[in-house]
C-alpha cells in the first residue's frame, strides 16, 4: 500500500525537479514528459502505480499546455483523434489493471527502449493521413496510450501525418492527451487502482509540471530541437533498461 508520508524529502525534490524539466522538454517537442517522468517516479510510488499516478499528473500537465497553447489548437483534428482513440484508450487502461508488477515493469521498459527507434522511423516516413485515416490511426494509438506512458511520440507523428505543424502540434497533442488522461483517471479510480494517496501524488507531480509549459512556450523557438532530442533519447534508453532490470530482478 502506497503512503505519500513514507516518501523521503530528497526523493520528492528529485521527482519535482524532473517533472518541471520534463514539462519544459515536452512543451517544446510535444512529447517527452511521459517518457522521462516515470523513470524518477517509479522508485517513489512503485512500478505498479506509475500509470495511474501518471494519468492524474499528465491530465494536469496537459491542461496547463492547453492554456499556454490555446490559440494554436487544431480543434477539428483533436476531435477526430479522440473519436478513434478514446474508446480504445479505455480498453488499454483496463488491460493494464490486469497486469502484475513485473509485467508492468517489462512493458514500460520495452516500450521506452523501442520508442527511440520508433520515433526515428516515424519521422523518416513520408506518409499523409486523411480524415478517416486519422481516426483509424488514432484507434491504434489509443490502445498504447491506455496501458503505457510516453506514447506522445506516436501521437505527434500521427498529427504531423495529418498536416498539423509547428505550435499547433503541441497544443493539439495537449488537448487530446488531457482528455485521455482524465478518462484514464476515472477508469483507474473506478477499478480501485487509484486511491486518494496516489491521486494526491499525481496532483502534486502535475502541479510541478505546470510552470514548465509556460517556460516552454517562451523557449520554443530558442532551443535547437536536435539538442533536446539527443538528450532525451539517452535518458529514455537508460530508463527503459532500468525498468527491464526491475522486471527480471
């Protein structure tokens, strides 16, 4: 049973710092918070609690990005993505609740390790999605997003293939992710995988990410995306290896 009172001050400070930094990176690229934050969060809340806590914190984090990038959101594309992704997201989230701790650690580790080559493959692919293709691709994304964290790289690639560009990617991604985070929070609470202590942890982590969205809005044009991507790839690969180690240890 998780107890927030048992988490040390130094560990809380580390999670807060990582949450703030990850929010800046995520606000610049449109993804990254869900890839980096679980690495620091798992030792504090336990591997099996990472996804429920992340659902709460990401709903708050993406809510702040919605406010920061409100004028840039492509609302028509966001509605199409949610039409395909929201039902399958709930299915994926329910499937997550049936997994044990080792299976959760293994799933997170494998996805984090695969996310780097997946991002590179998607960025090289020159494909375009129409309205129906966007809904269909979003349905596949929803399954991943329901049971894993850090799937923003897939959503960003889908939005780019649908013709969303620039700051609109960050804003539209935030709108979709906020709604899906709220839906997952409700589901995890309904099946007793998210109690008051875990929800509070998620709220605190989400609060730490909020200022990062507004910092990112100012830095969006100043930091080379290649530098951000290279740093994040290294952190994500190390974190994926760490989760796999927990799964087999």
